[in-house]
């Protein structure tokens, strides 16, 4: 036996009885050092995830089961986030704050503002020049901005996404959002059923260290159109329309996969299934549906003036919705700040196709 | 050390049952991360010699981290722990089980370790990998293989 081995063997024997008291005493001595109030930032880099556009801890568009921030089960940690997505016809700005309590509960608030462009301007223009459209449609010929407040809460039910590497049990959380879209008139025009609604989700997240990969799956129970930016559900609001309506929530699948390439860097992909409440639905300009608008425009006989063509007007007035995808790259130089650069592929958004563009996000944690 | 040996002998002689309990708690066995780590993980790491170098670097970083170094100064013994950690990590990476120390539960039972302190050791482990030039993905094989001890070590 080397002296090391002897030391190890004897120390193993002594361990139980004698040290307990000493450690308790020293523990008390040092605990003031270790526990400075409620504040805690003891998680490992990036394990708190980043922040979604809805404000929840997770990836870019999909909430994870992780509790946002760097707090462990022994404390509280907060964060501020700002996300900017630059799409061909919109730009999304989303900013707010999160607080994680004891790695158990997460509360969040986010304000989204979405300046719109082009086709919204077209609709605004049509609404302005059409005889018979009176009152506020919520869409101007320019600078129409959609705004939404998102309040979120999440509770971790069980599991540890990071350390239970020898078990199949993932980290599981449930959460919800209450979304309050401020543009009621606009949502009437787009024929959404509601401007305010809640969503609920279950998120299942696990890190597989042997393959340096995080996998997260979320089921979201919602009636949102484009995350709620164009309201919730569908309700025919045209005069003389069929009066149809559908605002029943449905379960939608979301997936995030991230590869960890360094202790401070991850890249990955996300998918979020979207609904089709407003897919193929036209607009309503204070009672005038797409068909009515088209015939009213035909009456104006703009085409014959040779100045404008109304050929594509029906297309421009028909809404669409696609599932969302993104590729992201997350970098956390330290526990105070992280950055996400992503390429978001959001497809048809309401009145505009091919909304693919860059997404930048920063998350300050303290 | 001498004092400890004497006390140990007395304890071992006097409290047979305690000694028997202790020996039942001694040792550790290989962990089973999912999906498994590559069978050549130890080789990727550079073999037992590099595991030892890694453990030296680990304690270098641990002893510099004010969140945890006091605990090791008070209750640990870096030299012995480097020796035992080399054995333990060699084993979990796929090498032979030559680990002579206590089980993780027994070794940390009355240290009252919390999650932040555990994570501090994990951060030191990553820093040590970087210091010894072990690829991040290979380092994660070690993290995967040690992670199952979390609940044995974190008692608070
Ligand atoms: C996966 C993480 C860890 C591993 C693999 C590990 C491994 C070990 C090993 C092999 C020993 C020697 C056992 C023996 O003497 O028989 C030990 C002892 C010790 N560990 Fe850890 N440990 C871990 C985490 C921690 C943490 C988070 C702390 C505190 C912050 C800690 C503090 C200590 C101390 C103070 C001792 C000395 C106990 C004694 O001498 O009786 N360990 N650890």
C-alpha cells in the first residue's frame, strides 16, 4: 500500500463518526458566506436556456422545461430580454423580464410589438379609398403596429434535465401564457375570434451528454393565430357572411434540438406547429368581406385607369399561416449575458408570404 | 494523518458493526449513462495518465474557487482526492475498477453540499478539460459518466 492508499483507507473508516460535528460547526460558520440572501446564480453556463419570443425560458420559439435564469433550487434569479426579428414585411420586437424561483417556478412578462408593412399597407389603402368602409379597421395605409402583452408562468413538476444521465426520466414542466393583443380593431379586420386568450403547455426537456445534445418537446394547447399576434381562433365578421366561428383550442407540437459545441455555445433547430384558423380566410373591412371588397374595387374600375392593377388584390386579402422553423446559435460568454443569432423561417404570415429572416436576441441575467 | 490512523484503528477495533457498515458503503461501480458513452472514452481522454493530469487541474481550479475551496481546505485532502479521483474517473470512463475510496454517498454524506457547490465542481471539471486540452465532447463523456452521482453528493 502506498501512503496515499493507506490514507484513503483509513480516512474512509474515520469518516462517519468524528467529522459530523466539525462539519456542522464549520458549515454554520461558512454558510453566511455561501447563502447571501435569496439570490443565486449557481447553475452551469447555458443550462437556464435562453428566452422565447413569448418570454418563457427555452429556445427561441419553444418553451423548455428548464426554469429561466441561473438560480438553483436554493435561490432566485432574474433576467431581462430583448428579441428583434427582421422579416421581409415585419419586424418583431419583444422585450420583458423573467424571474426564476428556486428552480421550480418561473414568471415572465413580455411586450411584443410588430410593425407591419406592405400588404398591410395595401389593405389599409383599400380601406381608406373604398366607399362604404367606415370606422376604424385597425389598419392604416402605413405604420400599422401590432402590440401584445404576454404574461407567463411555468412550474417544474419533476426531473432534472441536466444530471440524471442514467435515467430516461426527463425534466417536465407545465406552463401557461395569458396573451392580451392590443389591436382589437385590427383583429376584427382579420376575423380573429378573440384578442385575449390563454395557452397552456407541457414541456419535456433532457440533455444527453454522451451526444452533447439537448432535446425538448412541447405540447401547446392553444387557439393562437401566429402566436396570438393576429389573435385567437376565427370568427366570420362580414355582413352577410356565414357567421362561422371556431375558437376551440388544439394541441400543437413543438420541438427544439440543440447541440452543445462548447461549454458556452450551442446551435440547433426548432419547429413549432401552427394552426390554420385564419388560413384561407379573407379580411373584413367593417362588414365588407373579401368578395365585397373585390366587387367594390371593380366598381371603381381602377384597372381601366391604367394606373393600378387589382389582379392580385384577392391574394393580398387572403390570410395564411405556416408552421415555424428556425436555426439558432446561442452564445453565453458568462452568466450575465447571452446572445442568440437565428434564422427564422416563418412562412406565410397573415397577408405576406416568405417571412424568413434573421433573429437576434439577448438575455441579461442577474 | 497519523492521528486519523490511530483513531481509525481504535474505531475499527471497537465498533465492529460501524466498520462493517462502512466497508459495505465503500467503493463505487461504473455508471450507466444513456445513451452509453463510447467504449474508447478512456482512450479518447488520453488514458489514466491524462485522467490524473486532469484531476490535478481539477483541484487547481477547485482550490481557486471561493464558492467551494474552503470546504476542501477544511475537510478535504487534495493529494488524496486527486489520487482517488483519478481511480474513479478512470473507472467510469471505461477503465478497470481500481477505486479504493468511499462510495460517493458516504464520502459526501455529512458535507451538506448544495447544487451550486456541485455545479462549481462541474465548472472546474470543464476548466480542467480545457487546461489539459481534452475536447469538449470527450469531456462530456466524463460529465455523463459522473452525473449519476449527483443525488449521492448533493444532500441539501
Ligand atoms: C461529480 C462530482 C464529485 C466527484 C466525482 C467527487 C469525488 C470524490 C472522491 C473520489 C472523494 C474521495 C472519497 C474518499 O476519500 O474515500 C471525494 C471526497 C470529497 N469530496 Fe467530492 N466529489 C464530487 C463532488 C464534490 C463536491 C461538489 C464537493 C464540495 C463542494 C466535494 C467535496 C469533497 C470533500 C470535501 C471530500 C473529502 C472528504 C473526506 O476527506 O472525507 N465533492 N470526492
